[in-house]
C-alpha cells in the first residue's frame, strides 16, 4: 500500500481548505453557478438527479482497512448508509449535502484519500489490474508505475483543461484484466528481446457515444521514458483535440481522424523535444516510489496447511465459493478471495456501511490490511492464507458478501441508471434484478459458465455495455424505457466492440430477451468448454437475432 509523504498530505490538505472556502462563498452567493461548477467538478462533485454525487478516488483500486472504515463512516454520517463502487475502481456517494462536502473531504484527507480529478476534463483516476502484486502471470507489480503516473498527472498545469476527460490504465500480465484497450492510453509493461523492461503503448480507446478500441502506437518504450512519452501524447491531444463539440472531443476521435500512424508520428516528434528533459525518470525515482509501498511478510509455513482442501471436500457450499471466488496467489500457501457485490436481490456494486466495516476487519486480520476494487464492481482480498479462507468465507456469508458468482451471468456490471443519474435515459438496476430472477439457480449459471453482461443507462457507457459479451443500453423512446442489445464485445486481450442485434427491446421484455440469447448459446455451443464469446464468434449473429425477435412484441 502506497504511503503518503509530507508533500502528498500537504497537497490534499490544502485542496480541502480551498474547496471549503469556495463552497462557503458559493453558498453565500459570492461565486456564480458556472464558476462553481468548474471548481466542484475538480473535486469530484456532480449534481445528479436527486442530490449531489461525490466520487472518491481510489488510485489503482487499492484500499487500506482504515480507508474502508472511513468510507463506512462517511456513508453513515453524510449519506444514506451505503456507497457504490464503480467501473473506474472508485466509490460514489449519491446523497451528500453540498454544504457538508468539505467536511467529507477533510475526513478523507485524514486517511490519505481525496476526490481530486475524479471528474472534469482532466486526467482521471489511474487504474490497473486488481490482482497487481498477487497474480501468478504478472511480469512486475504495475502499481509503482501507476503511482508515478498519478503524481505526474495530479494538478498538472498543462493538462488541467483538456478537450475532454482522459483515462489511463496499466497492465503487466499475460491476461489483460484492466481493460486497457478501451482507455485513452493503455500501458502494457513488457520486456523486449534483450530482457529490458519497458512498455507497449496503446492510444485512442474509449467507450461512450463513439466506442473505439485503442491502437498500438509504440511496441516498446524504455522504462525510464514513461512520463515523457505520456506527456508527448497529452500535448498532441491538448493541442489538436476538438473543443467545439463535446461528442467529438476525446482523443479516440483525433486518432481516428488523423490515422494511428500519423498520430504516432506526431507523438514521436513531440517526444523528441522533451525526451531528455526533467521528465525522464531516474532509477532512483522508481526505487523511491517502490519504497513507499509496504512490503508483505509472507508466512513460509502457510503452504503446509491441509485444512483448506479438507474443507473444500467436506463442505459443498464452501467448495462452490472456492470454485468461483478463489484464485491461486503467486505465493504458495496464499489465495486471492473475491468478494461479490452482486447478491441475488442487491444492487450491483453497492456496499453498505456495515459491509465496508466487515471488509475492513477482514482485510486487517487476514489480508495485510488491504483490499482492492475491481473494474467489475467487486472487492478482492488478495493476500489470504489458504488456512484462513474458510473463516473469511464464513464471515462474508453472514453479511451477504459470499455469493459464488464471480464471472457468471449474475456478476453483471451495471451503472446506477435512472435511479440516480441525471444523464440516464433508462433504468439499469431494475433490469439487473429481473435478469437475476430469471437465472436464480446457481447450478444453471455454472452450466452456462463465464459470461459478461454489462449494462448502461445511457450512451455515456459507464457500464461498459459496448464491450460486454452481452451488452444492454437503455434508451428513451417517447418517454418510455427501451433497451438496445449488443453481442460479442470484449474488454480483454481480444478486445472488440459488440454487434447490435437489431431494434430496441421494451422494458417488459428485456430480461426475456437475455434468456433467449442464453438459450441459443446453450443449444449452439460445441461443448461446455466453448465460451459464449467463442460460440458467438463462430456462429455469428443470425441464430441469436432470429430467437430474440421471434415474437415481434419484444421490439419496436
């Protein structure tokens, strides 16, 4: 876990004092609405459908136990007793009172947290693999590189007013779990043929109204050139990105219009001017950042435990949990435990204050005081001794946090939709619950296997619907809620955008349409080993489309 130094703390404390003064002056009528909007957005504060929404930064998804407890405190004291974990590994509070937001920020600062640059046209929260430091397929731990980038990006004077928001993600594994190819910049940490560490750089990905997959513009960037190259990309975008049309302002549009090769050429030319500047890292810079992360003292005797396998054999419920929610750790004797925030009757991504306190206790007792947020809206306890997994599971089960559905159909990504968001065209939460009702049998979900359903309430795509194996997008038709469906999307190594099935489907029929899609898959797959995505890419759209629209009443 990265630990603040005095400069970090001073920066955050000063921002709290600044925003407290700005808020007081706004409430006193001394700052006009349009000026305050820019100020509040820089501090993660939106005006949503029913109340303000405050988005809390969780850099690369890493949380300390004390920070989880603070989020629980804020949920109780300032909100309605819960928070919503997002696809950006952040947390949102949906009911804070504007005049109390400075107090929330002060409380956050006391545990080395903030809401800086979680909104607005700036570089947003840096994200990464939720298994960073624990994954067996990892080249190196990407989090120090994320932290270097976070420090470079925070309050960067040149990039504080970009044409549009900007998102960066890191991956250092053979399997991309950070959706890097749908980010403005995706950084893959790699080694070249000489064994030197560096980066493959992808630029121009993004979801929303004009979804695109990023292009690889550099096969290998030397390790010490990270920040200077990122700066070159941002400079080209900041200079040439459109500011006259919000829907065409993202870097993905610029890359598409110039062409990836030409864009890469412009970046290389810009980089040549600054490569040898103060932006070039030194080895001690990286070593210093690494030193700010706590070292975990793994127990060499943990691998000798035999109780874990015995519990799996003796307890079928625990065995089901292990099958879906537990992975091997890079250190023998340890396990990675996924905490599902997708209970059958719950809201995807929501956690109550009580649940956050429970997770803090478990992290402190069993996982070196740390938890991680996934971009699939779940929580991970990544450092659990295998001998402790059973006790962790028992506690999770008592608090509706042990649903054994990670990666299954009911492990849906879902934005808040019309229940909270002022931008939404349709509800999402109710649809997720309707789908859960149709697939309430875990045995049936196990038969279906791994599948990613992703749902958004509007074209902004916060639910990543365009890269879902099954994507669902809420649209408004003459004041009624309808849903467009896409198939075949992926945010992984084989990143692709989903294909639209056809006309929108009514609110009353969307859950049935999903059931029909699953029925076709179960009929068409070669074997249980053929995933939904593999099956769809083999057979194509026709059999799915024919079944979805077999009854014309489901679409218009």
